[in-house]
C-alpha cells in the first residue's frame, strides 16, 4: 500500500476509497505500522518543531518549551494516538448491534484509522500560528469521511447511519477528554 496515495484518496475521494478498502484485511499490526505510524506522526512532529525547535508560541511570540520537554510531549501524544485509535475501534464495534449492524472488529479498525487521515494531514498547520481553524475544519471533514465509510464498512442501514456516527463522535469526544486528563499532566 502506498501511504501517500491512500491518504490523497481518503481526502479527495473518500467514498470511492472506502469501497477499495472494504475487502482489504484490517489487521491491527498492519494498519498501525503501515499507515497510522506515518500519518499520526505529522501533528506531534510539527508541534515539536514549532515549540521545541523554533520556540514559537501563539502569534509567533517566542516561547521556548525546551527541546527534551517538547520531544517527550510529542512522543507521549504520538503513543496516545494509537491507544485512542484502538479504543475507538472497540467502541465502534461495540456499538454495532445497537444500530442494526453486525460486529466486525477489523472493519471498525479500518474505519477509525483511515477516517483520521484528514485530521492527521492537517497537522502541518500546527507549524503556522493562527491556522488552528484549518485543523478544526479538517477534523470536521474527518467526521464526514467516517460517516461515508460507516455504511460501507460496518454495513449500517441508511436510516441508522446518522445515529451511529453521532454516538461514535460523542464517544470520541469523551475519550479525548479522558486521555487529555491522563496525558496532559505527563507532558
């Protein structure tokens, strides 16, 4: 799999790409090491460069966080991403029977991992102060990409897709808050 080609397709033509992804295996090791490992590194690497190497704070004010503190923070956040991906895949799979779909852990993992593509790629905007709103737009687009993949990978009926997506997004927000409470103090 060409990571960059898959990422481009997930951003530019997600509906068609979900159909190509559906028959592929959803092995945790493969998805994490051959796809997520590369793209999930973009936000923490860019944050490290901005804070640790360049020392840029909000509005380009010089706020040097220290090389090792920024490096450690980036590594912790990078590793927490994989924990969050796995937990969210378990949640998506666990919610399946509530929305008239069958459980499929591999497809749930593919759905969670690949739908994060726009948010990860938008991590480059961490480098430029004032462009945080573009990361928010990319995150909203990632939710849309997830919604497009839900009926294809999890076989969600059209009348249940919105509720399934909404329950997943609420779960993701809660997970994000919980992980931030644990990871935030470490960094």
